[in-house]
C-alpha cells in the first residue's frame, strides 16, 4: 500500500524538512514504519510533539476527519516495534542499540498516551479509572470555584450610596481628584484601566435612587487624560465644589 500517512522526503531533495520521512531516494512503499522510527530515533524527546503534529497536519490535509486513523496507525507502528524488540534475543550483537531504540519508543509512546482521545488499547477498568480520576479533578475544581464565589459574594452588596439629584458631577470631580493624587511625585492610586473607576461609581452609586448610565459616566473618565478626545466631557466649574489638598504638617 502506498504511503499516505507521512510527509515523505522528496527524492534527491538535498534540503528537506528535518521531519520528512525517507532517504535521499525518497520513501519506498512498505518501509514507512521503519523510516518513521529511524527519524524518531534522531530526535530529542522535546521535539516529539512537533514531529507528530507535522505529519498529522500533512495527513489531515488529505483526510480532514482522519485524526483518529492517523493516531491509530502511528500507535500500531510503535506498539509492534516495542513488542518486536522486547521479544528479540537479548544476546544478539545489536542488543545495546535495541535497548536504546526501545527506550526512545517507550518515551514516544508516553507522549502518544498523553494525546490519546480514543482510549486506544485501554482495558475497560483503565478507562473507568481514568474517567473516575477526571471526575475527581473536576469536583476539586468545582469546590475551588465555589470557594472563590463564596469569597467574592462577601464583597457584593445590594446597598448603594445615593447622590442627591444635581450633584453627580461634583462626585465625578472628587473621583478625578483622587485619580490625580500624588505622594512625592508618585501616584497614590494606580490602574492601567480607567474603566475601573467607572465601574466603582456605577456599581456602588445611584442618583436619586436611579441606576447610572455607564457610557455617560465613562465620558467623564477618559483613558488618556492628557488627550481626552471629542466624546469626553468636562465637569463644569460650578460643580467643582471641593478641593482635595495635601495636609500641612
């Protein structure tokens, strides 16, 4: 059967991709398993994912729904070679090399197991154990999220601070002064996102018991205070009633 799974080394190409499988004369039909393993043997373990994904992408280019088929094919190649080496006469002259190849294949098989979505060659007890472990992990995450939610809910409140009608802009001015406060040339309160101030006001303040329009509030707190833009609004002078000053000591 012609090779269809692996990106082949083009015949007589002197500058192939380093993951291409084959020799200078190409990839001979029926030898793709040997040459795949030969290429794998030359790669360090951190490159196993990239090597696998390189050939998977090639195969999916021809068979878009073939991810499981590709995985199974590679898995079988590795499994057959491991079985062959494990049953080989340990007293033959190539035993040291065989053990080195076996170690590489075992490491690669561990990588394959880590991406196995189809429980390839797992027994039913193994599948159940994996699913049980996954359920336990999910339950732990749920408990953690519940605790985070419980802590977050402590900060929530249905109460709010009501501003008398006609004085909202004065509150905006006070907040803008707070934003600009400095201690020894260093800002007292720093955020990269002015929207935080807008959210504080919208969440905890009301005007005559009515909810504030977030976009309108936002127009008084521009992202770039030096160049506020056309949509920004300024607090009128007659609403700037208070002035926050540094206390003299």
